[in-house]
C-alpha cells in the first residue's frame, strides 16, 4: 500500500476518477523523465561527484585546506631567510665585488708577469727579519713595482673592506644558498604558492571547490532535481515497482480478437461455441459487444435464443434462454500469476451484475476485482481451503459511488491481495492467496430474470491495464 493510498483510506477520501487518471498520466510522464535521466551521463557524473563530495576524504581535504597558513610554511621560512640575508653587509659586499669590473681586472692582473714578480718580491720583503739595507736591491725593486698602476690598484682592492668580505665568503656555502633562495623566491611556483597560502579565500581557488560547484549546479538542474524528488515520492515508488505488460483502451471501434474471446474459455477450447453455466439466465454472445466513446460495451438484452448449457450431471445440453449478454476474457492470450490488474469501468446499478474478475483453468480460486449489482459494490476472493470453499467477498460500505466511471484495481502478490477504487484501498487480505496463473474477465449478467426497467442494460469499460512486478 502506498503512503498516499493509506492516507486516503485513513481519512475516507476518494479521489475523483479524473484525478486518479491524472495521477497515472503524470506518473507516465514522470517515468519517462526518470528513465531518461537515470540513463544520462549527467546523472552518472552527479552521483560520482556526490560520492566524493560526501566522503570523509573530501571533508578532510577541505579541513586541511582551511587550516593552511603561510606563516610557518616552507615558503614563509624561505622568504624570511632570504630577507635576513639581504640585510647582510658582508653578503652585499661579496656581490658588489663578485659582479664588478674591478674583480675582472684584478683577475687579469694576477695572471700577468708583473704580478708574479710582485708576489715573489712581497714574500721576500714581508718575510720575518727582512733587512732592507742588506737587501737593498730587492727592496728597491719591490718599491718600484708597487708603484705600477695595475699593481697599485690590485693592492688597494685587496686591502679594501669589500674585497676582504668577498674573500671571506667566496669559499663558503652562503653565496650558493643565497643564490638558491633567490631563484626559488623569484620562481612562478613560489609566487603561486605564496599567493595561495596568503589568500583567506584560498579554498575557492581549488579543484575541489570547482567539483563542489559542478555538483551544486547539477543538483539544481530541474531534471536531476525532479529525478531525486521522484525517488522520494511514495506514490511514484509504489507505481515504479510495476511494469506494464498489457493494455487496451478500446479506441479502435472493434475488438482485438488476438487478445479477447467473448465466451467462457472451456466453450472456446472444447466446443468452439458459447454456453451458459450455473444460475445464469443469459447466454453470452459476440453480438452483445459494441463500442461507444472509446469504450467497449457489454450489452444485456431480452432475446429468446437456443443455446448450450452445462449441466453438472448430464453435461452439455441445450436450453432456451430469454436473455443474451456480453463477456470478455483474456484466457487464450494473457494469464499471469501475481500482478496489478486495473480497469476503468462505469457503474450502473440497474439490477444486473457487472463483474471484473480473475480465474484460472478451474472456477476456484476466483477473484472479483469488482462486482456491482443492486446490493452495491463488492470485492473479494473465493478459494478452496481444507476441502471447503472459503469466501472473503464483502460489500464496500464505506463509499458512496454513483453511476459513473471508476478505476478498480487489484494488487496481487504472494503475500496479499489489495483492492482499490480510484487508488483508495477498500480491502486487503493476507490469507488464502492464489498462486496459479489467472486470466482476466469482464461480464454482465444476472441469476434471475431482471425487471424490465433494467433492460437493455450495459457495462462500459474504458480501458484495462495489466502489470507485473519488475525483477
């Protein structure tokens, strides 16, 4: 039972037949959309994104991104170290000398013969205990060479504080470290990551955020939103489990003889003729089936006719009937164990018995989806139980139904039988559930001669549909 049907039952409210049909039409349209979206790549993408976005991994990544800080990061530490080195006077002096024309000239002079002579004399003059009087020639040569402009410039550079800084740092790792930091800080990678870590809205720049935006956009898409709303809709889901296997809307103006026979199955199979049974006062004939307003009509009329009759003791005999009527059966075309069976039928309380029923090869079990006569509308089933006939058929006293169209439905599963009128549950049983394939039938008849005011009578069937449970 669907939630909506339960609510209708609880409050004794019945939909109008128009509303019940509209629910079916809306379901059909929604089902087409549901199937289309269900097969779409967009829904598949949405579900994949949803699985990731709702995962612990996504939430953990979001938490980690939000907790990031520039302070304390490798980029922050590198920039801090770089700025500290920038303040070093020795390092600045080192780079002033390293990249200067003075150093280039200095190195060229050091490769000259004059420098070699200067270096040799300097060793002598600067040696401990050197006596310029005893070594006057060497001292005079030294004094002369230091007056040379190139050597004098070399000596001035070597004695300068900047050059001493250069010499001090030249063979250490500090210049290389500064060069590495300079290259790193000027790189696109550093600039990109520094900007990312400083940005308070950094999450909005991430691929995860782009995926979240894509997910939210898909979530807002009308078709996907509708798909998920339908997935939660009780009525839609109650109908979704059924798959239509047969329908006839009787709008061609003639009977589909591949689907229907107009007599009892045994007569069709064994006699190739119609016959009457039990207390029937009518003989069913093909002539009593007509069409109007896209509905098939079973007509009951006064007509004297000789026809066959099944006598339980003597077998098939002939008798005279005073009445004829119409019957439809799917016995040669459609038989089904379990399912949803429904038809839109116009009630007509004129003393005749209108019936929408299910039956197998034997009379029992027998299910009346609806039976309407002068007493009112009845529903129920009849079956064999412990060698006895058990019937749970009863009048539907909770509804006041007029002579109008209504949709009569039976849901038959292995666990229960549920009867509905315009989707309102009117009866449910969970015992003696039939478990044999059965066919559908419609009949209009009487067990006693009707009053003349009942004639001619008719039963109008607008459409019939049969469903099975989906696997």
